[in-house]
C-alpha cells in the first residue's frame, strides 16, 4: 500500500493528496481514499479502483480542511472490498480519528480476539482496524502515549499516517520494515511512503522517519519522539528490488541507482557470452542497464510494454495474471532475431512471467535466452506487506535452480547472490526474509495464519 499525509492550512490539501496518491499508485491499485480534517471533523471519500477512478474534481472540491491523509491499497490481508478501503475513519471519546496503514501486522488475529472478548466490534476485515481500536482504547492517556502503548502491542510491519485531535501523526515500526518519509512544501510538512510523491507535489525531502519514531505535525510545526527503541534496522529490500518507484530515495538509497548496482553485481557474478541485454520492462530496466554497462554487451529493448496495463502481479487470480503478461508485454522481432539474448528481470515469484517471456523471446527468433534475475530466489513468504504468495506457490520453494531453468525454458538461469544484493544496497541492514527465511519481526502464529480475517 501507499500512504500520504499533509498538514497545510492554507493549501489545497485534498488536491495535493490526490496528486501524491497518483504518484504512489504503483503501491496499490485496488482502492484509494482521502480523509480531510478541519481540526475537529473528519470528512472523506474512498472507493474501489485507481486514484483517477475514485476521485472526480467535484469530489475533491468538497474535501476541505487543514490536514489530510490518503491511501492506496493492494490487499495482503482482508478481502478486496470497499469496506476495507482506507483511511479508516472512526469516532472515539476524544472526537474523530482517521488512519491509513501500509504494512502487515503479524498478530492481528490475536489482538482481534482479545479486543473481541472486551466487546469491541469490527466493521472491516483488515488488520488496520485493530490499530484504530487499540489507540481508542488507550486514549485515557494523551494521544502520543496511547500510540506508544499501541506500538507495544503491535507486531509486524506498519507505516501509519493518522489525523486526530488537530494533529497529523506519522509512525514507523521499530524495524522500519515499510518506508515513510517527511517532506516540506510551502513551509508545511507532509509524510509519504515514497519520496516520488513529494517530488510530484513540489515538496522537498526532509528525511526518512526513523524506525520506531513518532512524528507529530501540528500548528507549531514538527515534533519527533522515539515511540519504541529502534530494533535492528530492517527496511524491506524488496522495495529496492521491485516495489518502489525508481525515482524514489528510501532510507538514503536511490531506487534506480540500487537497481543499476544490482545489474552491475549480476554482471560480475555471471558473465554470459551474448549479443544483447534486454530488460523485462519496467522493473528489470535499471538492472539491465547496469549489466550492460559492466559487461559491455549492448542494451536493447527487445520487449515492449503496453503503457495502459498496470502491474500484472497485483491481479488477484492466476488466470488473470497469465493473460495480463501477454497483454502487457510483446517481443520485438527486429531486435531479437538470431541473437543470443540476456533477459533481465528483477525477480521470479511464481514463475508465470519468466516462462511466458522466455517463450515469447524465442518465438521472436532469439537463438539463446539467458535469464538473469537481479535478486536471490524468493523462498519464503513475506508477512510484512508484500504479497509474494504462500510458500507452495513460490517456484523457488518447489524446485531447485535447474528445475526452474527447465520450467522457464531458458538456456541458463542465474540469480543475484544475497551478498551481491547487499553490496548493491551499500551494505545497509535490510530485511531479506523472503530470500533467507530470517524474519526480523515476529511471524504470524499458525492460528492467525496468513490472516485472511
Ligand atoms: P511471477 O510471474 O514470477 O509470479 O512474478 C514475477 C514478476 O512479478 C516480476 O516481473 C516482478 O517484476 C513482479 N513481482 C515480483 N514480486 C512481486 C511482488 O511481491 N509484488 C508485485 N506486485 N509484483 C512482483
Ligand atoms: Fe520485504 Fe521480503 Fe522482508 Fe517482506 S520478507 S519485508 S518482501 S524483504
Ligand atoms: Mg516485472
């Protein structure tokens, strides 16, 4: 998911939030929502679909106030329903609160059971509602302290934006699993999942929210408080590999640059005798450029992308994903005919994309197809908000590398090593759990399972 928040009394906050969500659209395409506050009342609009489908000019004009938060959703827990769209807006003793969440709680099931025993009722099936209910329950103490108490209860990944009690608040989990950054525009502050949203609205990147930090923005400006001590920093490496937009900078590392470095590392680890390097657009683009740069093998655009198709992976069913691959990408015979091709993609999850594309590139006349992947094999599920599927669907958890090569039909197959990946990320401390099973935060109990609440 993607989140955004802004506190800017003199600005058109709904419109700015709309543009920011537009820039974060790649983080979720199922639903979108905006909530605005005048300091007391909260108003909002949300719906299923893309940001551009959910909001009309008319609706944006009706949303006025001095602060706003917004959300784009891609479902990892809870079904794809409008009731599960965010921000969640609730009434509690101190007034109204709106909250938007990126990430996945790993103990939502247990927390829900516990709250349920106390008579708390839930209106949605998303883990996020648990957070709202916990904050409301602890609010006998002041809001920031209630937030700290809530953070103590939460396990897993969360980057939150909240409006309540005339404040805009941003929270990042103690591992910093999901990104969240602070921006400044016209003397006002905003918060966003990725810096590309700040660029879009003309805001400057101030800094990233630190793991475990609570940022409060109000009339007096910005305040910081360490909500929980930061654990081992473990930002999601998959943000760099695939998920984030290439023009974003997360925790000091530019996404395009990190992907280019992954390509360079790949070229050092696996030199292949070939005529051209082609990316799987868009996600393999920078890695293919890096590979070409390091190896001296020319970069060519052998696969063309239909600009009007969204992210195929995000389609909920397997059949939809398969058709979507062909709808999304086509091979350019002129470039590929008679060539020994290195095809670079960022990752293989289920194997759908790679096997279709190797076949497509061969049919277009390629003599050899070498598949190089700019991340290690995805062996374990993510419980922290990236939908890399259950273990049974992960091809690398089912077959060895030779089996996957055979399945995809490639002449050779190479994955970047985790050492190479870390080098490409300047040695930073990141989460690699989907590659090595070493989960930084707790994982769900078998009872909670993958939390299809
Ligand atoms: P596969 O077809 O193997 O299931 O998925 C691999 C393709 O989906 C790659 O081209 C990659 O760019 C994209 N992808 C990989 N992992 C993810 C993910 O966790 N989320 C989304 N949305 N897309 C992914
Ligand atoms: Fe990111 Fe993988 Fe960790 Fe999930 S398990 S947070 S996808 S690195
Ligand atoms: Mg891709």
